[in-house]
């Protein structure tokens, strides 16, 4: 059988190792793989054939007999161009009456919008689809609920190395304790390619701390492997990690799949951020310490581990950067993780060896079914043969994952309540705001969407598209009429049961680490603030064509260490930045003022700073406060200024009711006299300016006359000299 194979182009040796395992699984089943950018170019147009004629046409046509799409092998989901190319090729194969099989496809839980449309088209053209894990399977079933053949793909890596499992023959802990002459454990590390919201310079110290802790506990030597070749910009993450290790790493492994396979065969521990290397390491029988740099990588790594009965073993990078209650700091978290992982190493290896036969049987069954489907017959679904959970993960991992990984069961009382106010007029804005919250590296939150007079079906549709990613952490509070933004905020506030609260307007955009950094600041035992302000810049939103684009960015916020009451009083009714604050302050301050509009947040912060303090978050974390163009945003012009005067008048009356009107009268008189003096000095300055201008005009006239006289005298003198010259001649 000749089969065309399409996959994402990559120079990553880890991904290439997975591709090689797939090719070996196909070759063992008599499949010849053909590489072609357009395997069915002549069938790109026209209707999809059906009936007996279609089968006959497919049997007689030259070229590939089927199409196999291999996707989702990297640290990031398939790009839009890749999905577009795969979908085009799948539809072309469908028109040519060739079977189509998709395998290893990883889908992000929040797949929506244009990506969801492309995935739906790809799945709709496939006869059999093998998803990377249960999260991807749930997303695929939501996008194509009528598809009859959506399954979880088997792991080809375990078929490519059938004799690689070492089980308990020589665990690293035992070999390190055997005494003199024992070979030290081999620690293999790979942190490329890097995908996630944290820069390489911030990720490297945390990853180096994990390697140092493991090397110190086991006495092993570290070999660092780079993934894809370094991009032109920036130092590769693997080089940054190597520069921070306490002991120098071994020379890097050559960038070939064969060299990597040899290293995996010798490795006792594998520390990695690459999902495919987790798959290959388990197939080779090595213990793994996976670090997820993004939510997508976490889903893929956990999906692989669950298929081996070893779920709950991945640590999000965000949790290492701010461990919170799990540890004092990054180094303490790394030491705890390495210590507990080493203590459970024997149990891990035992579980790995016990699960290997089940994983192998599942992989054999999947690739048998895939080849059958490539031959034109879709086999019946098989029962799920995943091994039972083993529960061998280090206890500290569960603590680190609790607030930085999407929960299986939402917390009864989350740490942060996000109050998202929407009027439902622009679904694209609401979708962007929900995606904004889902992108947060801190996941212990509850999203309360308060919809004021919005289309109920439109709001529910946006959340339904993201049901897997939200994981029951969202609630919609519908209001029949638009009672104003602060009535909506109070509605969400009363429904929130959390330690911290933050407002999120649908026009705003957050940095993915905003909640993580704010929570870490407020949980710092040396910090006494009851709120933390995240700096923000202004931007005008363009909603043309159903997409949200930011134009006209405003000035950068000032670099200040705290927000003061005097600064806010001078702010002219404007509330800078995004405020994350303790929910308990409302027991003292009360709710937001529902009578206000644009100045409502400013007024609340005035009351906040009268009693509490607010720190300002340092670092690159920043928010964008979006606003619609003039005329598109609700509210009358000048409303903020009138509300500011109303707030100032209210506070003045409150003060005079307690202290009398004497001081305000005196201050008003002093202010009036001061203003009068300023006006008099201004009038005198204006009079002096007028006199100076008049003098300047007179001088200009005099200069002009003198210049004219000089010109005249010069001409007459020349004529006289010429006359004397002619007479003398």
C-alpha cells in the first residue's frame, strides 16, 4: 500500500524521532510512505465522489492510495497555515476517493474561532481520527459531534523500541548507592523548543535549579540536548540553562534522531519541557521530570503520562517561578521535587514496567486500525485499554499543580474571582476577554460573566466554545436590562466567594502572568498591602471585520513603586492600571457606587486608599486598557468630568458634616484670593507682552526705513562715481 504522509515541517530532532517511530510502525505493516507537498493536486476541485464509481475511480488512479496526516508533535499546537494545508490535502484526497487518516493530533482546550473552523474541516474530511489525548478527544467531539471514528491514537514510540524497558534492573537510586565503581546515573535534559509566556531568561534559572537538585541528589552527570536549531534572535534556552548549572554539563548530543535515541537508551532520568521527549523517554524506560512551559504542553505531557497510568506528574513552569504555599521559592521547590521524585523512583520504574504491555497492545491495535482505515475500511471502535492510575507522582507536584494547571475539579473557594462585565454587543470582544482569562498561567480562579441586557444565546455560545478550557470555572449572570457597569460589578461581587477580586472589562487585555504575579505579591509575607496595581497603557480598539485590533497605543505608565492617595486625587477622575485586591476590603468599604459611570473605579480607589495601601507590580507584566473609538462607546461626552465633580462634592459634604464649614470657607477664600492674584499677575504679564510687541513692531518699521535709505544712498553714490570717471576720461 502506498500512502502519502503529511506532517509539520520541523528541524527538531525530538519530533523527528517521533516521525521515525511512525514510519517504523507503518513499514512493519507493509505500508510504503510517499512524501509530497500536494499528494492529490489533480483532485483539488470538483464535488466529492460517492457510490461504487468512487471506489472504482480510486482503485484505478495512480499515485498514493491514501493520505495520512501526522500532526501535533511539537510544543505548540499546529499553526493556521499547517491546518489549512492539511485540510486542503484531506479534501483533495476525499474528492479523489482516497481514504484519509489523521493521527497524533493535539488540540488545545480553548480551540475556537478560525482555528476551530479549520480543525472541523480537517476532521470532517477524515475517515479515522486519532487524537493525542483525552483533552484533544473532548475538543474534537465538540467540534464534530457527528463524526463516527474519533479515537485516541496509540503511541508508536513504544513500538519502535520494544526491548528498551529496563524496569527495575538498574534504577538510578540503587546504582548511585552501590559504592565505589558504580557508574553515576545519566541525566538527560531537553528544553527546546520553548513555547510559553515566560521569556527564556526567566525560565532558565528555574530549569537549572531542577537539574542541580536532581544531580546533587543522585550524583549523576547532566547531558543537555537542544531541540530545534536556535533561532536568529536570542540565546537558546538550553544554552541559558547550561550557563546556570552548578556543575558543567556533558557535551551536547548531535542534532540527529539516532544520537538522541542512543542517549535515551542510556538515560536514567529525563528532565524536559518537550511533550514528544516525554513519550520517547517512557518508551525507553527512563524516569521523567516534565516541566510544562505552556498549558498546551501540560495537556500533551499529561496525556502521555495518563496513557501509562502515571498522570499528575507534570509541573508547570509557572509553579516553579512562584511556588506559593508549596515552597518558599524556586530553589526550595526544585529541591523538594527532586527529593520526593528520587524517593519514589523505584515505584515509578515498577509502574512503568507494569504498564508497558498495556501501552504496547494499545499501540499495536491503533496502528492496525489505522492501516485498515488507510485501506478503505474503518474498523469498529475498541474498548479503552489504558492502564489504571498508579499514583506514584511526588506529593509536591500536586501542590505545585493545584494553582497552575487546569483543575479536574474546580476549587470550592478559588483564590481569585474575575468579574467580567459585558454588554454583549460585540461577541468578538467577549471571546477575546474570555481567552484572556484562559491564557493566565495562574488557574485557581472563577470567572463571573455579568451580562447586562445582552443576547443570552450569543454569550452562552462564546462560553460553550471554550467549555473544555473553562472546566466548570465560569458562571454567567444575566441581567434583563443594562443597569450600568457598577451595578454589574456589584452583582458579580456578591456572587464571588474568593480571597481576591479583580475587574476585567471586555475591552481590556492582560499579560498571561498578570494574576500569577499579583497573587504572589499579595501572598508575600513581607507585603502588607491589600491591593496590587498592574500598570496599563491605553489603546483604541478597531472592530472592523469582526476582529479586534489595537491602534493608537497610549503613553507608557510612570515607574512608581506604589499608588498614593494624593496621586489619585490629582488624577482627574481616571483610575490607572488593573487593581487586584482582597475581597475582605469590601466588608469595610462597601460596594461600588452604582450611580456613577466612567468615574466609578476612581471613586472606589479613593475610598480604598483612605484606609488601605496599594503596591505597584514591577516587571514586564502589563495590561492594556482598551476603549472604543469616539462615538462607538456608550455614555455622553463629558460624563466623566461631571461625575468627578459629583464625587468631590459628596466628599466635601461628608467632611463639612463632621467638621463644619469653616475650614472649607477659609480655604475657598484663600484659593479665590490666590486665584485673583494669579489673574492680576497674568493680566499684567499680558499687558507687558502687548507693550513689548508694540515696541518690537516700531523697531521693525525703523529698521525697514534705515535699510531702504541705505539702499538709496548706495545707488546715488554709485552714479556719482560713474559720472566722475566718464568726465575724467
